[in-house]
C-alpha cells in the first residue's frame, strides 16, 4: 500500500504544501448545516494490512485475490452464491474478430509493455487512466465485412505522466505511439483511476487531526468508511491541481454505512500527493444516525422475511433466440448489433441494424449508442454539500463502477452474461465478470392486437405477444445504483431505460421529528428517519446516439404540431392541428427544449431514401422521463453540465465529440461540453449526425427510499417512422399452447 | 331485425322528416377532400337474413347463438381456438357478496321485470341504456365488513322512454322505482345501446339514393361495411334529436375493411327513427384503396410467416400468488382490491388497500379508480371528418366494446379471466366472457438492488426481482384497440397504463405518392400507402381516482421545485432547488397544467396521519405520457372535452360526478364536464377528494401503423410518498435457483 501511495504521489509536480494553511484559513467559516453524497470506497483498517504490491512485470492478468480488490474473478463471484449460469461466458483471452471489439487481455498486455518501454514514460512515474481500443475511422468500419482482415488494431490511451495528461494512440502491430486528440487547452483531468479513488479514502488516516476529529465524533477508527467525492470546479480554489474531497461514515452495526454519516466533516486532499490540504468540520453537534433498521441484506432480516409471491420465471425450454457471434455480435430476431463493455460509458451498442421484412436485408439504424455522461447536482448550498454535482462517467467511469450482475435477480434465468476486460492504472488487464447481461423479456404484453365486434360475423381476434431483447448493466457508483437497459423490439423500436436504485446519499441532522422544524425548505430535503435527511437532487443521463438511418447522411426534422383556425365557411371546427416539418439546417436549429403546449416529433430521416409512396425513411426520438435542469446557466455546476441545457441536441459527427461533459471532465471548467460544440452552429442537414438525448429525474426523497430505494425508471424510445413500408411485425405468429413449455416446481423434481 | 328496427324507431317522438331536405340543401357544399374515423359495426348483407327477434319474456339470459351477436358465450369463444384456461371462471349466476359487486344475472332479470311492469314504461316503447348496480353510499360501503348482511341491493338504470331520458333507482328487494340523478337540464343523450349502433349501420340500406351512390362508387352492396360515428355537437344542427353519422367501406378481398374507405360519403341518420336525413358525398373522385397487403390475419399470411423467436413464457409451477375471493375481491402479495367489469368504464378498481409491513394492517389507498372518459379529436376540418371527436366511454361504452381477451396472447398463460355481465336494451342480461384478465408479470426487472464495490471487503450484492400484478382489459372501439392495465407493485405503486393498437381510421385520397403533393400539411396526415392517408389525431384518457389515503379526508399538495439564489458568502453555488409545499385550498388551486421548467410533485396526503418522524402520509400522482389538448377552448369538441383542459384536477367527492365528459355525453354541449364542476371552486382541503389525471397521445400516423398498429403505450403512476415508514419491500427474498421451475419443451413432452 505504501508503494502505491508513493507511486501516485510522485505524479505530482508541484507539491502544494504551502497552500494548505491558506485554504484552511479561508474555509473556517461559521458552520451548522452538514450534508453528504456519492462515490466509492470505504476503508476498513483491517484491509490496510493486506499486502498491496504492484503486480510483477510478468503478470498477464491481475491476480484478483491479492492485488486488486475491484477486479472480480468471475469464478470467485459465481461460485460464491450462485451456480454457473447456463450460458457460455465470453472467454477473456480471445482474439478480436471485429474492428470495434474491445482490447483483449493479450492486447492490453501488449499496450502495457509498449507504454512501459516508451520514451515518454521512461523513468517517469505514470498512471494509465484509460486504455481502450481506438475505433477505426467510421468509413473503415462501415466498409469492413466478416472475413476481411481486421483494420490495424490500435489502443487509445489516456495517461498522466509527471502531472501532464496525454491522449496517445498505440499501434499494436508496430508498437508506435503517437499523439491522439489535442488536450493542452483542456482545463480538466482524466477520469479517476480506481487506484486514485481507493488511495484517497485511506489518505486522511495518515493525518492525526483527522483521526482525532473522528474519535471526538465518537466513531472508532475501525468502524470508519470513507468515500472519495469529486470536487467539481467553482473557481480558483480548484485550479491547477487534482483535488478530491473525502467524507466518512460509521459502519458500526450495519452494512449500510451510508445511513450513518459523520455529518459536516470534509477532508480536501491533493489527489496526486494524497496530502491533506484541509479539514472542515461543521457537524460536531450533529449526532450520527442510529444503525437500527438500516441494513438491507437478506441474511440479517431473519424472521422478518416477507415472502409475498410464489416463484415466477421467464422460461424458454427450446433455448434463447439470440446468438452472440465472435463474443460481441448479437443477433436476435430481426436485429443485429455489436455490444461491448466500456470503462467510461458502461455499455456501447454499435452498428445496430434491423432486417427489412420485405427485402430480408439488414438496414442501418444506429452506428453507435451509449451513455455519454451523467450529471447529478444536489440541491444544498452548504459547506459539505454544495460541490456534490457528480458527473459519473467522466469523473468515476460509469463502466468501472458496473459491478458483476447477480444471476436470477439482476437478470432473469434465461440471461447470458458478458465480462468486461479493463486495465488497471499500470496497464495490467483485469476481468470484470458478468458486467453485462443479455436476455429475452416477455412481460405478458401485446405487440399488436385487434378484435372485431362479433356482429361482423368475422369473429376476428388477432393478437401478437410482445417479446423483446434486453441488454443490461448496473453501475454502483458508491451508494447509488444505475440500471441501464437497451431494449430491442421486433417492431424496430429501441427503448433506452435507466433505473435508479441503491442507497440515498443522506445528511445527518439533529432533528428527529418534523415538529421540530420551522421551515421544511431549510432541510434541503425530507426527514427520512430520526437524524436522517434525504437531500433533494437531480439525475441527468445523456445519451450519444450516432444515428445512421439507412445510410450515413441524415437530417433532423422537427415535426411541429401547429394550431390552425379554419373559417366558419370552411368548417364547423374552430381549430385543429397541422404537422409542419422543419428541417434543421444547423446545430442551433436542433437545440430542443421540450414544450407540452408546443409539441413536436423529432425525426432523423435519410432525405435520399424514400418509401414506396415517397416518405423519407426515418427514426424518431420519442422523449420520456423528462426533467429539465433549472440551475442558472452561470452556476458552475451547470456550466460544466451544460449538456443538460437542452433535452435534445444534434451535432455533426466528429470522432472527438464523444463525451458530452468533455473528454477531461474532472474539475473541468465547462469549455469542452456538448453545449460549446453545438454553439459553433455547424451545418447538420443531410450530414452524418449525432443526436443527444437527456433523461432527467428530479428526486425529492421520501421515507420509502430508506434504507434502500425501490427502483424508479424512465425511458425514451428510438422508433421507426416511415422506415418500413408497413408494420414490420405483421406476419409474426401468435403464441400457441402447443409451443409453450411444460414446467413443474423444482421442489417436486 | 325488422322488429328491432321498429322497436328503436318507436322511441322517437318528433319524426324530423320535414327537416331532411333543409339539411341536405345546406350541406351541398363544394367538396374535394375526404376522410374517415372511428366506431363499431359493419353490415354484411348476408347477416340480415339471420333472425333477429327480441328474446321471449321467459329468457333468463340472451341466447348468443341467435339473438345478440355482441354477446359472447364464453364456451363458444374458448372452445374455438383455445383450450380452457387453467383458472376457474367466474360463474355468471352467483349471488352478490360485496356491496360493490355488479348485478348478477338474476338481479338483472329482476330489474328487467320490475321495469317492464312499472307505470313509466307501461305500454311505452323504451330502451335501457345502462343497468348497473347502484353503489351504496360511501360510508355504508366503508362500514361494511365481510359477514355483515349486504346493504340493500339497488340498480341504477338509464332509460329512454318516449324520447325522454331518465335515471332511475330500482330497489331489488321491494321493486320500488325512484328517480335518480336529476337530468332534465342535461343537453346530451345517454350512451348508445349496442342496438342503436347495430341498427344504424343497416339503416342507410333502406335508402335507394344511398344504395345508388355505393354502386356508383363501384362497391357491391354485398361488400359493404358501415360504421356508426357519433356526431358530436357543433350547434343547432345537432340539437333536439339523436343523430348518428354512418360511413362505409368495402370489405372486398380483405378482413381489414378499414383500409378501404368509400371516402367522403357521410349519411346522417336520426338514431331514433333510423330515417336518413342527409347523404353527403364529396368523394366521388377518390378511388377506394386496394385490398392488397391490408389483411392482418395470421391465417392469410401463408408462406410469409415471420417466426423470429423461440417460445417464451411466464411460468409459475406452484401456481398464481393471488386469489379472487367471492368472484371480485382480488388478494395478491400485500394488496387487496375489488374488481369489476363495467359497461361504461370498462374496469372499476375499488377499495384498494395495501398491507403495512410493520403493522400487518391493510391501509386504504384508493376508494375507486376507473377510466372516466376518452376524447379522441381528429385534426381534419373537412366535411367527412371534422365531427370525429369521439368520447368513447360516454358515447359508445368503453366496457361494452371490450371484447373477449385472447388467452396466451392478450394475457400470458398464467392469467385468470373474469366475465362481464351486462344488459341488452330490453334489460335481458348477457355475458361478455373473458373481458378482464388478472395475471402476475415478471419481465426480468429489478425491485431494488445494491452492490458494494469489492474493495469494501463486504462482497455485498443484494438484488430483488420485481413481480407485479396486472389487471387488463382491451376495448375494440371499432378500428382502434385500447389496452388498459392496472398494475400493482409490491412497493405500493399502482401503474395505470394505456396501450393503443388496432387499426387506424384512414382517409381515401387520389394521391399515390408524395411527389404529387404540394403541401404535406394539406393532407391532414401521412400518406401511408397508395390512396391511404392516416389522419392526425389525439387520444386523451381521463382517469377518476378517488383517493382515500389512510382515510377519507385528504389534501392535495403541490410540492413545487423553486430556484433559490444563495449569496456568494453563503455558498460557491449560484443556484439550487427548494421543495415548496402548497396545499390546495379550493378546486382552482388544483387545476394543473404540467410545466417542464416549473416542476412539481402532486401529493395526496392525509394531514391527520403522520409518520413516526412527522411527515404526512401520502401518495403522489406521477405524470407520464403527457400530451395536452391544444384545441381552442371554444372549439365545440374542446368545450365538450373540457376535462382535458388540464392534466390534473382535484374535486371534492360527489357521487354524481363520475363521468368527466358528463353523464349524458352524447351530443352534449359541454355543460356537465369536470371543467364545469371544478370551476365552482369548492373547498378541497382536508376533504374527501377525487383526483383526475389525463394521459395524452398526439398521433401523427406513420407507415408502420399500416395495416395494423404496433402497440404504443403510456402510463402514469400512483406512488406512496411517506406513506410507509420505510421501504415496504426491504424484506422480500431474492430469487433462488432451487425455487424456480424445471421446464421442458412441449414438443418433447
């Protein structure tokens, strides 16, 4: 552990020791209200005795048992509580088969070796913040077909060397390292490494003041659990060095330490040196909430278990209807797409194509779709809370936080699981097992139906069941859990759904009943239990949707419903709605704030492909789960999260514009967001365009969210609109009894 | 058939024969554009040879085989295509067990006999437009418990006698008939009877001009299918008599006659006399669209079947987890509620209670929830379309149009089916079998979850599956199919979902390609196929939610998120959101237009019941599927559909305010809508209150909707908010492999 600590410490070029006292002086302000929220990692003192040595040079894969506790051996996880799933797991040491395939273990090792021996890194301590495949240029990928040799394999590496961030392109064939995207002008830092987060949570313990404060609050150091919380950027204080704030909890008598905040205590660290820059404690008068009734584990519910329903299961005795070719190419019903885990986005869907039922051909729908950024501002302006304005993908790595899924519960029995293979800070690959699942879902819903009234004598009752394919991941960004589903329907629709569960970031308070509170608003939230406040916050999840509807060049069309007033001679009606099509010429035409009383449909059409009767083929983005960020545009969090200023944006394709909050989100000033790109107002008509959609949630917590939240979901759809000549599922069969399985209870087996 | 025709004809008091020519003269206007939409019933000439005699006085139940084609013998339907479902069907001749139970067959027969011998009906022709149980006053129902004698059973009857509408209360015990709700001031007419609709579609055939017109349009009378379309109300023309418009289609070479409109031809009938008042034909130059590719029946797809997935099924080998006590009381997991079919609302959920996991007690949530009205305005101002502004519950009977569900496809294999028992126009009961289904659903979703990062050493991965109970009906209001789901979740949430499927009401056109069209807007819709336009329209579905959160007296609280601006001394933040609670004092305080940029939560709280920490217990209405009606408030359809002027309303409980569009919706002037009631601005604080929520859809058709529409769904939630002390599903167990079934393919059995 000491070695790692030194290792990261040496990244710092300007040890800011002198500043520490200045900052403390400034920050000793009157205090009373205290708060909390978000990220990873808790330190058991016991853990610090585990040897934590960097891997030997010969290691081909992190040894999960001794080195990296966040790396999960799939066998370990699987054998612990569950039998192996029925499906074949992706073997993590395969060769790549597709230009978009993620780096294999061998390739990651090769990158590590190239980097290590490269001049830039020679004799300098460094950390790799991201190592992923560098996707070939779009025309190369589009031109490639199975059987062709793979385009040259390259890795895109984000590294910090001597306090400087680099984006590098590593050629796996010849070992050449070249500069990638220009990053000198970017204010922010790369996504934290897992090592950054882990070591930050331990660092305060080296500080005697900190330890004394904890003890004064009545918490045994052995019960301490701390989280590394991104600082955001609010001005000069956050300039010129990587900072992290650490807040802590008592894990005494509960696994749910999140419910036991040591309120108001914030430690500011230099993330590179791990030096404690400041300790702010405004919560000495706030009791730590009780542990009672906070634990959510099934094993501690004992006699109080609540068995409400008989077993229920989705069954497919003839097997799943999808195949996964070459580890990443998913084929199901009339769909095929490339699927891969990603350390920053979580899951990336690429080259999604749907089969035309008339021609049998697969037609392009979406070149690339993924979670580009999240923005989670808390609504409490006080010392220990104001900075909690998380950007989970760019700051923490949405994929890095995606833990192994729990078979039978995170996904149904008929699921297939896919592993992620990522790189540690020194480049050593590790496996995140069961990170993504794929399954067919049937909820008893109806694909289409029609009954004729019996009076026609037709006796028609035609109904088709609705079966879908779900791709799921669940990221546990410390307390909160985000469930992201990409759901494919046979009618060509893609539903993108985000579920929120997990545990609230709560704030300690001296109140134990609302009758003690004069103004509810001053709580900044809801009293959830004695001494526990759930603080109001928003969630925004912004998706990058590189639509290629039947080809690369598309246009964005707002189909606006406008009221017309016919004259009395024309009609007894005084009003009706017309659909007026407006093609967006430039980016600003496509900055959309949704309006209930000025509604539009949002089509992405291929203007050069018409249906038989002459409509341009298209897909539409169907908004859902809308909540808009109401923060002031010049509030620093909103400047950094400016990609939420509109619900929909459209930009021309630009390989470097992947991350809505900017490539280097951490402590960024907001100069590299989707909003900045879009304000360049580039032409987007009949171009390769990218649509950005933001799902939003306002969350005013309620007692039902304590001590763990029932899932809340929202979704939006990407839906064919004159893409097909007619209903593409007209000819699917109904369910027939003779095809359905014969089941018996397991107990009776 | 002749007898029935005379029977309904004799209801008319003022045969308006003289007016016919006047109206025709006025309506001969220049014509060119033509259109179409909505309701039931098609006439095969062959059908007219079937004897259609009123039932003999001795009939206790309509004989479905000879009398009433809209009545469905459950045995007939079930034996036709499907084996009997596994669940016990409600027997239709039981005695009532609960004060809210619908009238039994015996009770309906008793009502028929009482009515027939009553002075009001003596020697007068009459029609019963509605015969349902008269629910006892709310305090009586609330005071009743199982084992108590039932409150006096009464029927609420809507009848028309000699052209006058009556609401009557029929005491089943003593045969007393008393006046019910005062209706003299109401402008509209009762919901049409099935006989009204059926006979209207045949009536034009008695008119030689009509028959000549059909023949001139090249349609053989034997291929004719006609629909009865409510006229709405636009002024004097629709005053003082019941009118219906009839439009027709060719069913040659397709079961999907809806795709073959005889465009522009509208027949106006006196619904009582069945006299043809007017024939308007503006479509003589419009070809009838081809039959090719319109049929949607599986049997005609032949070699083109598209089998995309293996069989998939929801399985519960230990059986369903719900019981239905005494035919109507559903008990599942932590829920219990009363469920009954209704001819106007479709499905009524009553006395919904959820069990508190801490006390074990069942706590009231909702006294009554149902679809109160639908409003479906089309956006075409021309002669054959402007009046299409359907109110499906009040005009057609949303429950009357709910056809038998198709086992295995409308509902999954594990469903239970419930029959409806309704009365024909003469009072004779009939059975609508399989009208409602109840099933448990599991889509592979997650009830709650949390993973701890492995670094904690805790190895926590706690996930609970989400299983729900769905109550479903599907109304086929002619071409369109509405699927209504009430979905109960164990976490206390009720999701109300409406799915739209079925067949578009389309408009004939001479265009076969968009390159012939100058201005797309002038189509009033989308060219879906050669000569076929899908006309733009809206759907609004308004729900009556009589919330009784933990007791009768509740308040409606808007929890508004308001932006605050802290000073620079207070915080580095420039803005944040506070939740400000506003209790609605009167109805106008609770007229809500949703605003994305001025968001609120909408709580129904019990101000006299507090949680342990002092929050008022509540449920919130969580909007979803929002679309607002944009029509002018003084446009006659919007005046009649004024209940859609807001998305949320709250009214004090009033037994007579059940139907948002008014008790007598048909041809009403809009003087008896929710908007009128609400404008009285009555006090609603700490009262028995009813919340009204409207789901909305704008529908711009697309080619995928041809020839039958994939289901589009929207939903809203009724969700506990500080109702429980904590997460009510904390203690439910995860799925375990040992509990799940063992299944094999049926074919291998």
